[in-house]
C-alpha cells in the first residue's frame, strides 16, 4: 500500500522538475520607448497641426510573419524560428506602430485613422509593404520595403511610390538583432518623413541605404 502513494509522488516531482528546467521565453518589441529623444522633442516640431498622417496596416513576408523571431545564416536558404524569442504582438502590427511612433515624432503630428479625420483635414496616408525583414545572426539586418504616400486635401502634392533597402550591422545576440531592425525602421522612417516634408527620399551617399527607385 505504501508503494501506491510513492509512485504518484515521484511522478509529481518529475513533472515539477521538468517545469523548473523549462526554457525562459523572452519577448521583444520594435516600438521605441517613450523616453526616446525624438519622441520627447516631438512637441517642438514646427509642422505640428498643419496635417496628420495615417499609417495603414503593414504587409510583411509570410516566412517572418509568426510569433517567433526568425533568423537566417545569410549564406544558405535555411531560416530558424527562435521558439524562446517571441514578438510581443504580430510583426506587422509591431512594424506599423514603430513607424507610426517615429513618423509622429519626426513630423510633430498625429497618426489618425483616415476614416475618422475631419473631411477638410490634410492627411498623408502611408502604405508600407515589406519585401525582406532579414536577421542574419551576428552580422546584419536587412529591411527591404516599398511605401506609397497618398496626399489627401494637400494641394500641389501627388502620390508617390518608392522602394529602398536598409542594411544595419549588428553584434551577437537576439537583442542586438532587434535593435538592428529598430534602427533600420528608424532609417526608413527618416526617408518617408523627408518626402512628406518636401525633400528627397534619400541622399545618394547615405551609409547602408540603397534607394531602388521612386515613381
């Protein structure tokens, strides 16, 4: 009879031991912290109140559109989802919110839903399609994206479509990869902000940036 109590106890101890040894999951985000310098200085932007932006849902490649951060070796076709390193929300949402936060800060304006804007409010509608969102462990991140700017109630401005590739060198570790992807998004945001402000999308000598064309 004593052995009948011992077996369940041993099973419970084994289960608890397995739980204790389970790997710890880490969650990551592309969204900049509120203390970011660009965000802190947003209120001082001279463009505040002249127009709003409306960043639309972002399309990302299927191979990286998953909860896990996906890395590649760079020299092969193999990709590896990291089951212990997860995005805190869907990747498309992460990219959209990161782009929205940085553009709002750079331009000193609000990101609003286009269908809720007053009928006369000037709005830039921003559409982003990500072709590549590569994370090559210990080497670099690559962001290849196409964006479209549609001006609404902005006299003299016309729709524009551009594509650019941004490469950022990174160190070892998942946090370094995520920071590299953040920096690539910040750079992409700066290109879009320059166009909205009336400037060229990318200087020809900008490190790590290849402008593939605009129409």
